[in-house]
């Protein structure tokens, strides 16, 4: 996800300080990730300012000047165009897991053990996400569902691969 577009989208709700944008970003989009660094927020805001997508509103008062950022019309247009563009589906044609299975077979290791270990890890994460889903709000439930559906597809692949290991081993031996 583009941090710049996310910050622009958050600014459509109204002007905000960089630290408020960081906090909102982390709350809405940071689940399961490392928090966004303040340096990344401010460097992204500087780039958006340079391109005319945000503007700075200063707040008068005692103490250091505090910058509040507001989205410009050009920024609103950019967010609208970004939201309207479909994301490229990721086909996962060469995953690390596939590489491990092939290398296990090539080196004479037990690929079934590798697949079992991975299956257990997938199931552990699925239990964790299911618990999180029941405790969270609708947005949390939706992101958990997205991850769960991908994990289910991975489990189907693990089962299919386990069923075809002998054939794969023969093809690799040639």
C-alpha cells in the first residue's frame, strides 16, 4: 500500500498534524505490521507538499510552530484516481515455500515434514486471526477474513503438494 495515498486519504477527513496522521494510520492500517516511523510520515508529507498535493496550515500560539497539513484539490483528484485503479492480482508463482519443497526433494530431505511444519504454522495463525476477528470491529474482521482466505488457499496448496510429492520428486530427479 502506498503510504502517500493513505495519508492523502486520511487528510480528506480534514487537516491534521503529522503525529495525528501517524497515529490514525497505525490504528487503521498497521495491524500486524511495524508501526509507521515518524520520519517516513514527515518525508512523505514533504514529498506531497512539493508536488502540490497537500498544503501547510500553521497554528498560531505560544511555543514552536506546529504544522497542520491539508489536502489540496490536486490531492483529492490523485486519491480518487488511485482508488479507482484496480490492484494487480499477485499470482504467487514462485514462493519461498515452493522453493523449500523443491530444495528438500533435491537434497534428499523429507518434504512431508516441511509441509507438515508449514501446515501447523498456518493453522496456528488461522486460530490467532479467528480470535482477533471475534474481538475486533468490522474493519478488523474484514482484514482478518482477507488473511484467512489466503491462508485457506495456502492450506489447499499444501495438501495438493503433499499428495503429489512422489510425482514432483520424479520430475526433479530427471
